[in-house]
C-alpha cells in the first residue's frame, strides 16, 4: 500500500493536485497499464485511499469515498508553517479568516498559499489540538476563522 500511496502522492504533486477522484485514478495511466493489459481494481484503489487516510497521507472528502485529499506534506508541517507565519507577521492573538491565509497575495511564498480550505482547516484544527490556535467555524467557508496563541 505504501508504494501505491507514494506513487499517487508523487503524481498529484507533479500535477499540482490536492485532491483526486478514485475514478480519475482508475482511468489514469498510473492504475491502467494498457501495454500489459493490467489495471488496479477500484476496490484496490479504495484500499489504497483507506491506507492513505489511516496513515495521514490523505483523507476522503466525503463518506462516499469517491474522492481523496492528498497531503504532499504532513498536516503537522502545514500547521507549523501557518503558526510560524502568524508569529513572524505579528498575528499571535489576532483572528484571521482562512480565506485570507490561502488567498492573500502577501502569502504567496508560504507553504499554505492556495491550498484548499479543507486542508488549511485541518492544519488549523491540528494547531487547536495542541493549544496554539482556536478555530471558528461558519456556515460560509469564506468566514471560517482562526485565532493564534503563543505557546
């Protein structure tokens, strides 16, 4: 499973993908080798996705398990980058919207710039778990927020 996970992660990173549907994988050259007439089954692809989720290399986007977020970098690494940014830019103690983290051009050199909101939220939740942040949820994804703490 690890080998397939590494292949999927490398493929998604090379394509700039943060999520991919299992159908896309099934149809891709990664899982369908026409020259030797072999294909990874959909059940095997789901098993790889489950392995990735269990080992924190990805998460299914819904209970239907039709699409998976892929983590090129561990969520903890993204979380640390966000907290370091907050510290370096004087945002400890302030509340920031998640959309500002991901879309502000001033953050274009940051690891979390242009990441999907769901991945940034997961990283902020990881910060919350260790007491470095508090996440504020909203019905509108544009107004999810996070307050940073200096710990």
